[in-house]
C-alpha cells in the first residue's frame, strides 16, 4: 500500500514524458507541413504568372519537380544562397505523382555583391539522370547534372536540353538566383519526421512511393492537374 503513491508519481512522470515527446514530434511535423503549404502557394504563383508560359506548357514532360518557396541570397564580397525545397516525382508507368521529399539547397559565391534577395524557385527535372541525382545523398547542379535557366516571357518557346530547367521569381537587388553550382542535399531528418519512419530514403518516397502523408494531398493534386495527369 505504501508504494501506491510512488507508482502514481511514476505513471504521472511517464505520461508527462510521452506528452512532451508528442509535442516535439508535432512541432517538427509543423515545420515540414509549413514548407509543403508554402510550396503550394509557390506553385500557384508560377501557374498564374503570364511570364511562366514555358514552365506551364512543359510541366507535363517533367520526370519530377522541385519547389523552393524561399531561396535567400545574401552577402558582401563573399556570399551565397540557400533554402529548403520539396521534390515531387511522377511514376513513369501510371503518371501518378508521389512525394514530397525534403531537400536543402546551398550555393557559395565570390564576387562583389551587397544586399539580400529572396526568390521562389521551381525546377523541372527533365531526365532520368536528373531524377537519379536527387535519389543520392547530394548532387551538384551543373556538375553532376546539367542545368539551364528556363525561358521567361509570354512568347517563350525555346527548346531546351538539360537535366534540370530552373525558373525563379525574385524580389531584391539581385533580381534572381542562379542555381548553377548549387548543392542539393537530402534532408533525412525532415523526411523521417514527416513520414514517421526511421531510415526512410528518397527512393522510398519518389520511386517506390510507399510513403504518404495526407498533408501533401493538395500539393500532389495541384501538380497532377497542372501536368495534365
């Protein structure tokens, strides 16, 4: 009988620890979901932009699409750019879109520059080689795979041959970002948090497509609709 208060305290402490752990998972989840929600808005911005005709017309040809809602470029003499992105991929057999996988972008640069700009960037992955690069832990755009700036303007009709074709909408002193030389790295911790699976890898998400989160349903539907699939 004397041990009952101790047992009650132990159970209370255990319950508190479980609650704290759950709150921590929820907080991490909210970070990833916030990025997915921002990616929805970025995709909408590009699909409504009359200067993004080429992207709108060629999205249906893409193997995958990477959306970075905020790529920040800053510096004075030595600078660089970086941000977080999500990648969605299309099943070549069924046309069904899967994902997202979470990534980070980082570019170093040297030169005279001052100020800060923020761009929202969408990159179409046009080849199997490009998609395979995103399945690796990291890839260097323009090094491991070719990258080109996408045509911008209502009359853009250029034919491009590149693994990645990137489009940016920017505000700030730079007027945009150049992703050539950018290192794209898998965010394993964000993928694990979003899908609640330890050790989950990009092929699980983007190729086998056996990882799902209902929070990405709208983004997947929007991409599918825009690509005609």
